[in-house]
C-alpha cells in the first residue's frame, strides 16, 4: 500500500455531488410546476376579469334602457292624462272605467 492519493473521486465526493444535483433537479421541477400553475391561474383570472368587464358594460346598457323605458312611460302617462283631461273638459265620457258585464 502506498501513501498516494487514489486516482478519481471518492465516495463522499460522489455522494455529495449526487445529493446536490438531486436537490437542484427537485427545485427545478418545483419551480416549473409553480410557474405553470401561476400561468394557468392568471389565464383563468383574465377570463373572469373579461367577463366582469362585459357584465358591468351590460349593466350600464340595461340601466340606460331602463331609464329610456321610464322616460317613455312618463311621457305616455302624461299624454294619456292630457287626453283624459281633454275628454273631461269636452264632455266626453271616460270609457276606460266602463265594465263590460
């Protein structure tokens, strides 16, 4: 036996290298998995956000249509009130209250 250091790497160096490589590979897989999950969650979030924007816009449109309908009803009620008042002033009977029994 000689006091020469052995050629090549020892078991301790090999085991430390394999452990470090395993940790690096595991961490890489974890990073890839998390990145993919974040990507798909952000896509889903963007879809939901687009739906929210569309629903808010639709809500504004519906509010405008409701206001238009309210305005029309007020005008129509006013016109019918004016017609009823004209009929009363002209002596015409109100036929809307006559029951057909």
